[in-house]
């Protein structure tokens, strides 16, 4: 009888141990699954707008940008979507995105412009390249001129040429990893009048180094303050003049400049 009781207790103990191990395995599986789910949740979502019916060099640069940012998104756990449908520049379609990009164009209709204004005024983020910031007397969009820090397109060099750029603020998250100066790939550089630097809300991050002047062949820039990267601190935005390469030299071919592009989208996307 004693032996049978001992055997019973042993069997009961083994059964309890097995149940405990099963419960532990389930708990660990749930914990691991939860951590995996959290890790896979994207940090933020980006929507890039671009056009295919614009200047060929602008199309080529947009395609290079799409490849660059898709790879960056995969490495940095954010969602990167893109579209050529500018009608998606509306309140409903923009709602899921913390940040939008304009790679080689800008909105053309009052409805698209109004949606963008509302998006930015309510905390949206914007990263615009080259012609995305273009404005003159024909665009008739005063809100956007103010958004750009008062900068209005005045002139440009032609053809696109490489240039030495000066980093104004090496403490800013977008530029702190950059050297004091670097040689940027060929680009069509825009001169603005007035310079956005004159606006107290504008923080200039990178400028065309004056040593480049005169720059151009057909159209020549002989001098002037020419910021190429800046933010209007009233908004979550950065404008970058880069976006029109030439002669096979690609905007996204330089590691230093690519660091600038990567820093900008990560800084804007991770801002709360």
C-alpha cells in the first residue's frame, strides 16, 4: 500500500510538472509573439508623390529617390508608399501618413493645395525636392510662398553642375553627421529672392558655397545668398534644392549627400 501511494504521488508530481511546462511554453510563445508584433509595427508611414509626365531628368531622379527610400524604409522600419495620383492629396488619403514627399512636382488644383495646407497646419510633415518648391508670379499660391519662408524663385544655373556646399549648422539632427563642406553631384541650383534666410522662422542648414561663383554656362549665377536646404520652423518641413542631375551623374550617387537625405526623412518621420 505504501509503495502504491508513493507511486501515485510520483505520477501526480510528474503530471503537474508536465502541465507546468506546457503552460510555461504557451506563456513564452505568447510573449515572443507579442514582442515580434511590436517589433514589426512600422515607426511611421510616408507617402511620396511624383509625376512621370515632367522633365526626363526629373523623372530619372524621382525613380532613383524611390529606390533609395524603399531601401531605407526596409532598414529603418518605416512604411514607404508612393503614387503618381496627385488626387490622393486629400484629407482622407493623407490621414495615415506622418510625412509626405514631393519628389518632382507640386499640386496644381485648389483642392489639392487646400488639402496640403490643412495637413501641414495640423502637424503633418513634408520633405520637398527641387521643383517641388518652385513658385513665381504664375503659381499664385501665397500660402506656399510663406510656407517656403518667403522665398520666391528668381534664377538658376544651366546646365546642371556639381558644386561645393557649405553646412551651416552641424549640430542639427539632419546635418550633424556631415562634414563642414562637401562636393555635391551635378544639380540645377535655384537662387531665391528674397533669400529664405531673411525670414526669422527659417533655419538654413546647407548653402551653396560662394567659391562656386560664377556657376553655369548658358545660364550663369554670378553671386548671391543661395540656401539649398532649410526648414521653416513653424512647420514640420524641409526643402532640398537637389533634384535635377545631368550627364549620367545622379543626385543619389554621393554617400555624404545620401546621409543628408536619410537624416531628413528619419528626423521628420520620428518627430511627434
